[in-house]
């Protein structure tokens, strides 16, 4: 989520420090937040002649065509208004082969990195694409199945709507790929993750200024962001200010925003490791229902107990889940939380104990 960058040159964005500053000032209005629920993924829809491409509760938020707002009419200056378009910001690190898929999709798209960074990192970079409601690419984003072209479980995108074109949106978003903290260090930020929008909203007044700047009008065209919180089965819709703020002063990555981004980063780590642990657990033929809250508590306790790497945490979660099917979770946690031995030794000892218990049974 956050990584320190050189003040002279940002390899990830192919830009100098001074060129990617984000600015802030007194924001005239706070974003308007709406919760959309329940949100469930699309199924395979076998035998359907006209399959849905978007979950019904999201259809209006993502592809509706409401009457222009007074701010949009003013921005149009009496001319015909450009269409209200829908953009997805995609994480290529979660979607193998994304650049190639976009190249053959027929959809307008661009990488948020440029120059040498795009050439060398396109397979893990953020991309922006203009979505079309009836396009198969859109259906892939919202579909869940074992098919490789169904991406729901990868949590791959965040969405925004505006009448500004793709080029203008890309320029706006590139300003947020790198921020300076209070000590003057530059950081790149994975703002395209859905949990980031939720974390900034939940930060309240402490993070409102940053959130308002992120969703501020682009060339006077208001924007609306939509982030799907899959774990909660809902979507967060954030309508940005209708008018641009006065020319702002430099914005620092302050402690409140830094903490909010850190919360989102931890959630991303947990989600990936939990999915891997559950897949391995169920691959062993075990189908017990697992409480996500219990698994998240376990993940946090493992971090506190010295399990610093994803592999060790994932292995420990799998073994703990196995121990719970034997009603031996207290013994399992005693082994995992024993101070002194490293995580690999503790995982090995627990595996041996469970194997011995299975043989005795």
C-alpha cells in the first residue's frame, strides 16, 4: 500500500517529485456517501440468452443516465454535454494478462504508469478502462465461477463516473500515485483498492480533506466513485463535490491518511492469505463453515505472535482450522503462540501433533 520513494525520481510513475504533488485547501462541500446493498456476484448464467452484466443493485449507480446536475450544466457552458461514462481502475497484479486482455477488448484504456515504468511494470500496474454496460469484459468483473475469465473473487477494480474523458481522468488519478509524508518522504499509494475508499470514509473528519480531493471535479466535471466491499456484501458510493475548490496549497500525507491507508493494506494482506488458507483447507475435503471474523482475529494474533511472512501465517491458519475440526484449537494455539521457536518450527510442531492425533484416531 505504501512504499517510500526517492524525492528525485519516481520509478513507478515515471515522474519527478515536484510534478506529482497533490494539493489541498478548504473544501467547499463534503462528499456524499451512500451504501448500496445487498451486492452479490453474477453466476455463470448458463442458458441465458441475454445474461446480466452487472448486479441489479449496482446497475443504476454504474450505468444509469440521470439528469445533468446544475454543476454539469454550468461546466458545459451551453454546449452539448459529453456522455456520463463509467471507468474501472484495475489492478494488473490481480489479473494475469490484463494488458493483453485490454488490448483485444475494443475498450478505451490506458496504464496509470508511463514511460519506462509502463514498459517494465505493465503486468502489475494499475490500468483505467472505459466500461460499456453490455460488454463481456464488464460481465467478467462481476461474475464468480471457476472460469478464469470470471474475476469477482480477485476483487480487481474500483469504479468512477464522470463526464470528463479518459485522458483527463488519467491525469487526475496520476497525481495520487505518489504523496509526500510529514517528513518529506515520497510514497506511492494503491488508491485503486476498494478498501482504501472505505478506510478514507471511515476516517471521518481526519481524512475528509484527502477524500474530497480524490473525488473532486475533473476539469469542472463532478465525479462519483463506487467501491464494492465484498466481505460486507455492499457497495460504497461516494459523490464528490459539485464545484472545484480554490487553488490549494501543498498537501502532506498526514498521520490520519497514512493510518487509513495502512488499515486498507492490512485488509488486503489478510484477504489474500485467508483465501489461500481456506482453499488449502477445503482441498483436504473439509467443508466446515468458517466465521470470517474468527479468521481475521486469528490472523491478527498470528502477526502479534511473530508470524511475519504470508507463507507462515497461511500455513498456521490452515493447521489451526484443521485443529478446530478435532476440537483441539486450544492446543493448537498453545503451540503457535509459544515464544522462542521461530514460526517455521512452531508450524512444523503443530503439523506433527495433528498428524499424530489423526493416526491415534
